[in-house]
C-alpha cells in the first residue's frame, strides 16, 4: 500500500481545511486484477472510498457527453447493492462551465476488530471487491475503470477548487462558511501549471481565486423528483446565461437496505434510500436558476432543499471523497446486509435530509 497524502495537521504541517477530512488519507492499492486504485481511507469512521472513472462520457472527447441518465445509474445501483461491506455509493456528474467526466465513488466499512485496528486490512479487502463494481457497470454498457490515487485525488481537488491541484493541496483552501453558501479561497493553478508571471524570488505568481458554492439536497427516491433533476442536468446550459456560466454537480447517493419513511415493500431486493446533493458553483443567479427550475412543479420543489446550517458538509459530500453527510449529523445505522434492514425513525428530522 502506497501512502500519497495525509490530510491532517500531524501529517501535513497544516491544519485540516475541514474536520470532516481531518483523518482522511489517500493511499494506492492494486486490485485483484492488477489495476492501481486510489483509496480515501477515513481512520475516524473506519471506512474506505474508491473512485471509478467513465472515460466514454468525458466531455473533452469529441463524442463525449458528461451525463449518465438516471435509469442507468439506478440499474447499476441495484446490481451492486449486495457487495459485501459496501455502505454507500455516490455517482457524480456535472453540467455547465468546466464540467468534468462522471465518476463513481463507493464507500466500504471495516468489519471486525482486525480491520478496525489496521486500515491496511480494510484496503486489502476492498481491493478484492472492486472488480464487482466495474463488472456490473460494463454489463450495462458503462465502461468504468478504477482511478489511480493521483487521478482520484486530482479529480476530487478539481471538483472542490475548479483547478488542477494535487489532493494534498486542498488543505491550502480557505473556507468561509455561511448559512446560505460557502465561499472558498482557492490557490490559483498558475503556480503548478507554470503559466503566469514569476515573482522576484523565482516562484510563479500564486494568486487566489474565490469560488462560491451552494449545496441542495433532493429526495430522488421519488421518481418524479429524480426525473426533474435529470432533465435539469440535461438542459442546464440552456436555462439562461447565469446557468450556462455556472457549474451544476449532481451527486446521487445510494444506501442499500436503508429505506425511506413509508416504504414497506421490496425489503429484500436491495432497494434503499436515494438522494442527491446538488452543488451549484457560480454567482447567486446560478442557484436562483436551479431553484426556479425545480419550483416549476411545486411537489418537486418541496423535496429540493438548501443545506442550511450544514452547507460545508453538503459541499464535501458531493465530491466523492467518502464524506457521507448523515454520518456528520447523527450516528449512522450499522448496515450488515439484508438481515439488518430497518426503517429510519420518522421523527429523526436531523438525518432525514441526508438519507
């Protein structure tokens, strides 16, 4: 196991940008078929997250499209719902200015004392299960492959900052967190790319860029809400100048065997709770455009809510780095498989938006 970056005060010499990442480090393992695979290991929660890329949807390719439709995502989720130790999946795609290729992030939890004491054991176990993720994707026509540690780290850092920087540099990002939005103070890419002026001491100019992010939570267990969000993603650049100049990231999250309130059927089918974190990057007019689009159908608008009071966690949950919002609000259910199916308490208002 190769250690690349450790995002913590003791490992980097700097304080963590967010407590949610305080015990997360990026390592590289080789899966059972020989693919080098990056893993985000969260030592606090004893879980690991891997990312898969879908290069066929890369918007930079001539025939590429950055979007995967809702039905394809759901079919893949149903297929992988019984993978052992899997806690949550996050499928990530983007629309608008600077959209990146889709990714799939899958989070696994440590089982047993040995794995909880030694995260290297968890990484080894996860490496045995990764092929199930991309085999099921291949069967559905989604050409998915594990991302190396460098590729996964850069993709997550780019999703957060908008620039190509290594994962280890996100601890340089400043966070101004408000109830309604997050403003990131991002180190400019000129220092890395070699472009831009050179200072008197020989270093490239390292200016700062401000990046405004707003996170919404959408209940896509409701097919109507999922369909509207899918259409907004497809039409995002056509919703007006504000939307076209901004970025919309849809992070669909799926927890198998954890069912929405009121769902009493399909308990043993692998069905689970689905929701989406919608992150709007841009000026205020961009999230107004999103709000206007979902409010066209009142029953949909009621199920798309701004992450007030937990905005930073919402933004981080959308990155595919293994931050699962409900875990940072209340204790998460311990999922052990089909025998551990349970209903989420109806009165648990704090976690309802995240599950």
